[in-house]
């Protein structure tokens, strides 16, 4: 492997600034690595090599970023991991793409994902198979599995993912990456294919917390094109984390997250993380988020409801796949959708249409929205007492490909990430160690999650950075 692929954003920028290599050489290294390793890992779906090299040449200092295949980059495909968008080419750039270009990044290849970001293993992609770079018999997580496999497997410097209920944090934990879900509204969703509009956020998947701060800087801020982005000032995140420590930081341990069903190795690694925080001077307090138990049920009403509305636009007329077998306009819609969408997407559309239907709206969507408010209040109360929460990211390490067949079991992956998504606060998955594998199986990475109040990415990144330094023994 060309050593340049191992670099993070900060190191790459330093090397570019010193003239150790050029942005074209860096992009070429990523492309060579793609040729060498993508057949095995399957992180990328497509890679416009010529376009990426030309853009790197025009941007001396540009650092390549792998882009989840639901973010629009003008002239590139945007499949959302679905057959329904095969052959579609984006007509414009998402705001986040303009942001990364303005901050010295160059879009590299397009990375795989669960279809329309619905899933936790990337096995729901209709277009390719992505494996975990730490054990190719296991999943990379999802839905941003391609992004995490690209970064964890050194197939890129960093990547963009999206998180609706855990899709950045969960794959980051499985692939030994840092994964940041910004607060709802911190990052523009304009040009990002919508799954559940009240939950979706774009965020960085990186090799370090410093890199997450650098990349968030390029993403965050108000956007005229997205009315859910407030005019909240954007702090200098790199400056905010400079010299951050855990000394005197109040960290809450929500008792609802320390459940019996936790995998013993995840439990061990999380307990060690807690001890390390305490040894570094953090004050640990047990707290309670009493409505946690309802989060999963609320999410699986709200997210499918919004998805069913958002996915109505894929009708065989305006985008992508059109059925050859239709003889009237109704059949055209129905057959294009039946042929284009995979089983998980259909399941969500059916659930979502049901909970929104007249006569059921109040009982399901209306009720779920009220419980969502209670979940948000739980966090508000707790953040009056502590600076951050520390929890596991996922109840288990990466599981085997094909191991989880039942959708409900798959949904349980997001037990610890969904409540924060519903509340709209910010959270991050940071590598915390490796499993001690029995019978010579490869050790698997496990992350821990820090959660902070909405729009406190500055303190979240600082705490995560301080933990990372303790963890790395720095
Ligand atoms: N796994 C969850 C789902 O399938 C979350 C996905 C996401 O965050 N995009 O909905």
C-alpha cells in the first residue's frame, strides 16, 4: 500500500503544505489503493478517476474525501444504493459539496450504503457488497458502511456519511473510525437525498477527532437552501479542541444504556473507557433518561412515515429506473417502484404509509411525536447537570455477513444511537479498543459514544479529543 493512504486530513495537509507530495499524488495514491483493494473490501461503488485527478490538479492542497452515494455532486451518479437510481446523474452540487470544496477537499469516489440509508450493515445495498476491513467475513455496519470501510481500510483519507438513527456512529464503531453526528440543523441537507427529514444529518467519518473537527468546519453553518439550519455561529472547532482535557468534566452515565444484553467484550471496553475518563480527572455521575425504552418504537414510526413521503418522488417518471412492462400511467408508477426498490425500502414505505393514513395518524404519528418530545426533554434535563454522556455505541461488535436475517434484530443495533437522533443533539463514536477474540479470530474494533447538547459540537469534540489522547496513551 502507498503509505499516503494511511494519512488523516491533518497529516495530509501538513505534507501538502511542506511539499512532501502534491494533491495529485495524494489522489493518485487513493486511486491506486482503490484498484488494489476495492475488489476485496467493496467500499466504493464508482470512482470518476479522471475527474478526481483533474480536480486535485486544480486544487493544490486538496485532500480526497469519499462521498456516500446519496450526496449529489454535479455530473456524478447518486444511486443511494438502489436500483431505482441506476443511471441517474446529479444535476447540481449539494451544499456540503460546495462547503468541502471551499475548505480544501476534493470529492473522490462514491461509496456504498444501505439502500436509501435504511439498514445497519450495508447488506441492503442493491448494488454491491461491502465488508469490514478488520474481518472480511463481517459487515462494516451501516448505512454508511462504504464510508467507514473506506476510512477504516485506508481506501481514503476521510469520508462523508449520513446519520438518521446511527448510520455514521455505528459503522464508525465497527471499522475503528471516528464518526460524528452533528446536531440537527448544524449541517445543510440541501442536495442530500432525504430519508427521514427531521432526523437526517451529514457528518464526517475520519481517522481522528482532530480530523472530524476539520471536516465539520467545512460542513457546518446556515444555508439559505435549508430552512432547518439556524443562523447559529460556527465556532472554530480546531481551536476549540486545542488543549482540551477531561479534568473536571462532568460525564453522565445513563443507566438505561448499561443493559444486560450488552456483549461482554463491548461491556469490558466501555467499562475501561469509563475508568480511563475517571483517571483523567472526569467526574462520573449516574443519570437517567427515563423514556429511552420508547425511542425505538418512536423512531420506527417517525422515520418510515417521513421516508414514505420522501420516496414518493421516485415514480419512474422523473428519476432513474422506469419499468418496461407498463401500459398505463398507474402501472408505470407501481411497476417502476416494485422493480426499483428493495425489500427493506418497501417495508418502510408500507409501514410509513400505514401510520400516516387517515384514522391512524393520531394513534401512531401524532402519538410518536409526543413521546419524541419527552425523549428530548430527558436529554435537556440531564444536560442541565452534566457536560456530556458516555455510552456504548452499539450493543455488539461487527457481526457476520448474513448473520442477522430478522429486521427487528437488525433495528436493535441502533438502540443507543436513536434516542440522540430523535432529540437532535450531537454525538460521536470514538475508537475505544479491540475485542479479545477467542479461537484466533481477528480482534474487532469497538467505539464508545459521547453525547452533548445541541450545537455543542465544540465541547463534544474537545471531550472526544481528550478521550482519544488518553486512549492512545498520548
Ligand atoms: N439503522 C437505522 C435504520 O435503518 C438508521 C439508519 C440511518 O441512520 N440512516 O433506519
